[in-house]
């Protein structure tokens, strides 16, 4: 093999899990332009919602080329999809879901986290050792995710390699761009759902990565130590090396529940806070290790500072935090400090995969935070939760979640005519109403990185 | 007029607004028997959910005659509607809704109660002076209420007599059995939504009652002083006399928001608590004056004791209390004390008319109460919220909300096959899931007092 060929292989290696960035896609594809017409809404900043009525959203090679009132020169021949009075918004990002839990959405809602894991979650996840069962469960999960407003998601599978690969296949078929993680767990769970050793867990993870190499265009792997109580120090150390080797992103859980936090302190007496227990193994943010931490309900000053320093993304999951009686995360404080915050459904601590519902819940939870915990923390606004659901969470995927130029074009077209009202509504009012009232019947069309998803 | 005739008139007077009880209906109607077959779920006590799989729910003359495994003698010829594996539950009761607010469900969700009334509610309600506008708004409201799982509701109209009568007509057409109140308000609201005087408010109310006398079979009037801040002492006094004269039930608001409570104390310095401000005018429970009070978020020991003594029904509206940042009502304490508690959507402080959603929210809110306010107050169970949504709220209408013998047969048939899962579920699990996940697509059939409602 000559030098040039070798270089090409190395290049491919670095990008091998990237799912094909837009630069990569350009080669060999003919340039494709089109425009979507409607009332266009998108965030630029956490408190800034742009609304452009009767405008064109320009798309070229899967990327946004701006939002304009009139088609510019050179676009006159481009296809225009006119969605009339529909709203067009960026696709929503779900930063935290558990695919094998989807089957019990809205069930067992009378337990706290640790009890719920033991009685509801672990017995069900264990079933995903059976590929036939996984096929049933993941088909339902993927079909439903496709029907909603979500275009990007970061998803926990179970510890099972074959089922994880099956899940990735199902999701690849949907056309969504998602990250999926085979879960690592080698302690504190029942025999039916625990890897034999740190070594075995690492080996299974490497097998998984090898199996899927180059296989998917849209679905990427993400390293997924379940949470500190499920992972021995040795496993964390091994995963850390694997992370440094591959550059893969990481997702896990942080400071969700008081019992859990006390447990982590016992398990890692050397840690200065729960976040430090990840940071110790270099799996807590940093540019070389993009990380999502779900929940952060009880993150204190020190933990928030560490998240800020490392650039961790927080997946705020208000519905789950309510269902599992965890509490309410200090989101206003996250925003004040300029932390990266997106939303997570946490299916199925959260009982729905609708990020619209999670947006409404984030507002509601912030009101209870204001009322019951700290009246200096103003409730979240529609603008802020819309930002979190789009650009805030989307940024974990790169330039995703907005219609600014150069963003990948993920768009959802919303037809709210069935949500009848005698009032004349502004576009902002319609958008607010959609967050509170809509379901999959309002999704008229959906695009991911410029490709239209077939909804039926 | 002879003595007997006079007696008959008086009797009719007392019953004139009753919408025809089952005794009244028996006359002249031929006896009608049928049975519904499926998995039957109903409450007998707050913590007791009866589940009878593959059973028959017997209905005769609009009343329940029991739930049985085999059809008894005499029922062999009765029509059997076999709903297969569907769940059959009592119709749900919504103890608190505002019909003219339905148009802005899920909008303006960034204000507290008093600000929201001023900026969102009052300007919109004022539009119901225009019958053409009311026709649009109330058609939508009635159509949607009909489509859901609610069979009984207590509804605020606006202060306008013609629009209130129109609303009653629209609701009569749905086949639901509901109570509707023309709102009374003669102070502390803008000119466009305030009656000129206590006298004028009373006169309008009497006109309304005269207009509708004998007009409706299913829709009944209910006296509706908006809340203490909207009603002068003189108006309360006049309504109290009208109540004693007619025996009509009463609905209003109580202890929803801290600013409101402070205001009531200013307006009625003589009152020992907010509830006492109603009780002073004899419009707070009692056998002669059945009363619903919505919210009761801040009811203290004294107010709860008074509600218990008088037999007030509490309409617990957790979603509204969250949306308007009011707080969380101490529902566990209401139950411990044996108070009458039902659920209210409070459209549109609450952003949906789905009582299933309100059931889930009641559980969620009770978890936040437990977590953030008082850890001696155990979160609500599925059994408890199901009871509140059926028998608890239904009891305001008499023997309504259960399938015990002699109860009016309000039933909802639920087809949850579209809520897919790979798991095999028990009937209780399916019921819990329906509370969290269902929408009107799961309503397969609906019966009110033995009459089937045409859903499409």
C-alpha cells in the first residue's frame, strides 16, 4: 500500500463513525437546491426567536442558505415547496432517550429512580438479549420517533451488542440523524443485566464498534457508561482509553436523585462531586470528548462550574424528573452561567417522546421552581425552551437546530389547522399553542439534513 | 288552581332545572336493556380499583345493573355490544372549565393569575358579547368536549346571557350531561366585562334562568359568582337569595393564588378565611347548596375544616396550578380528611380538556409536593386519581362515575391498540398507560346515562 493510500485510510479512520458530514457528502452528489415556503421560526440566541412570515427557507446540499422574502438570483429554477400558512421550524433534538424503555412509557409511575431501575427498567432491558423481542420493541420505537418532530436524538440502547446494532439499523431506515450507545454496566445490577467484567464490557464495546464500522450514513455510535453506580473504576478507565482512541462522544447521567448522589459519594469517596467522578476518568466534556449529562437536578455551584469549564451539554428532562419524583433542575441558573442546555424526553422516565411536550413541561417545571424553591429564578420563556429544543440541543451535532446560514437543514412543517380556535393568532401564539397542544397529527413534513423523510 | 295542581307546580319548580333525573325519565319511555362487554374498570373507594376482565356491564333504563361474568336470566335477549379487549371505564367528570377560554388553550402561559386575567382572559371573554363570535368559539368547545373521555362537566360561561344560552344549546346537542353557569361579576374587571350593578347582575341571572326553563334535557344551570374579587357583597347577598329560592348548585374559585388571597382579605376584612367569604353568604356547600370550589391550593386547616363541615366539592386543577405558577394543592391532606375531591381541567389555565392528562398531572404534581414541600405526604396513586376523575367528581352529579348498581351509566370504551408496546400488559398497566399516553383517538365509544354518543 503506497503512502497516499495509507493517508486515505487514516483519514477514513478518523471519520469512520461520523456518519458522513456535509463536506463528505458533497463528493459525487450533484448539487441540489430547493426552498420551503411558509411562516419560518427559528432561534439565534436563547432569548431570541426569529419569525419570518411568508418567507423562503433556502436549502442547498443539505444546508441552509438563509431565510428570505424573495427568491434570490440563481434560485428561480429551484423547486419551491409551498406550505401555505404552515409553520416551519428547525427539527427538534432529544438529547436523552432510552430506546428499550419505550415499551413501558407511562407505566410504573409510582417509584423513585433506584427502585424504578430495579423493578421496572432492568427486567425489561434484560429482554433485549432476545433479538426477536428487540425487533418488536425497536420497530415501534423507531416508527414513533420518525412520526414526531424530532430529527436528532442521543439514545441509550441496552448492554446487548446485537440488539444495539439492530436498533441502529432501524433508526438508519427512518432517515433521522441520531447517536446510539451500547450501554456499559459491570456492577450493581442484576445478573441478567450486568457485564461479566470491565474487560468483557470493553471487549463487547469494541466488537460493536467494529461491527458497525462504515455501515451507517446517519446513525453514529456514542460511548455510554450507564452511570457511575453501574460502572467500576476499571471499566471507566478502559472506556476512557477507548474514548481517547476513537474520539467518540459520551453520554451518561448526572445528579438526578438524592439517593443516587449519596451512593456515588460512597462508591467514589475520592470524588469532590458527582461530576468529578466522570471527570476523573476524562469523560466529562472537553473538546476531545463531547459529553452529554442527563438531568443535573442537584448540580451545585462546583459541579456547574466544572460543566462550564469542560463544555458539557446538559440534557434537561423535566417530565422525567417529575415522574420519578427527582425534583426540578435549576435551569435558569444553567442559562445564567452560559452552560450548554438541551432538552431530553428521557423515555421512559419521561412518558412521551414528544419534545414539544417537554418544552411545555420545562416551562411548567420552571414555574414550580420559582414558586416553591427560589423566587429569584424567573420562569423560562417560550423563546428559551424553543432554543433549548432546537439550537441548544442541536449544537451537540454541530451546526444543527437553526436556520442560520451553513446549518444543516433539519426542518419540521407544522399544520395546526386542526387545533381550532375562534381567535386570530399571531405566528408566535400559534407556535406556543403547538408546544402545548400538538401531537404527531400536526407534523405535515419533515426534513433531515436536506432530505425529506417519508412520514407515512 | 286547585291544591293538587299547585303542589304539582311547586314540585316541578324544584325539579325544573334538574335536566330530568332517571326517575323522571322512566315515565313514558320503554324499558331498555343492553350490555357492554370488555375489560371493565371502576372505582368503589379512593384506593380501590375494581378490574373485571371479559365481563358484561349491564345497563337498564340508563342505569348500571352490575358487572357480571355471565349474562343473568332475563338478559339473554338484551343487546350485547362486544368491545373485545377494549377497556370500559366510567365517563370522566371535569369539575372546572371555562368555555370562553378554550380558544386560547396553551397560550399566554407566561403570566400569574391576576395578570393573566387582566391581559388574556378578560379581553377574550368580552368578545362573547358578540353571538357570532360565541357561535364559533362554543362550537369548537362543544365538539372537542364530545370527542374526549369526559361525560360530565361543570362549566363557566361568560357574563353574557345570550352566549350562555347558546353554549347550553351546543352542549345539549353533544349528549353530555353538564352544568353551565352564566358568570356573575360586578367589580374589579374592565368596563367591557363587568355588570353595571349587583341588581343588574341578578336580573340578568334571573332572565337567563327564565329563558332556559324546561328547555334542556341534559344541561343544567349552576350559579357562578366568578370569585370574591369580582363580586360585591351586595351581589353575593342577592345570589344567595336566588340560590335559596331555586336550590341551584354553585361553583366558584377558592385560594388559588397568594396575591388573590391577600386581595380577598382586603375586600372582606371581616372574613376569617377566603372560604368564609363565601360561607358568610351561605354559598359554600351545605345540603341545600351543593358547591364546587376550584383550586384550594392554599387552603389551611381552618378552610379545610369548613369545607369538610359544609360538604364542599374541591375541583383539583394541577395543570392549571402549574401553568399559572399558583403552586400545588395539598391533595393528600384533602383525602386524609375525607373531603370531596374531583379533578378539573380548568381550561384554559389548564391547557387541555383531557381529564386523562389531568390525572397524570395530579400524580406528577403530588410527587413534587412530596419532594419539595412535605415528605410526610405520600404521592397520589393511579387508583386515587382514577377515583377523583370518576366517582369523586361524578358524585357532584349524584350516582355518577362508577359501575356500582344504581349508578347512571356513563361509560367510555378505550381502544389502546395504537399505543404499541412489545410487552404483555395487565389491564391495570394498560389503564395507567392510557392516562399518560392517550388522546381522543383512543375513545372507541361513549355512553352518557345509557345513551350512546355519536363520536363522528
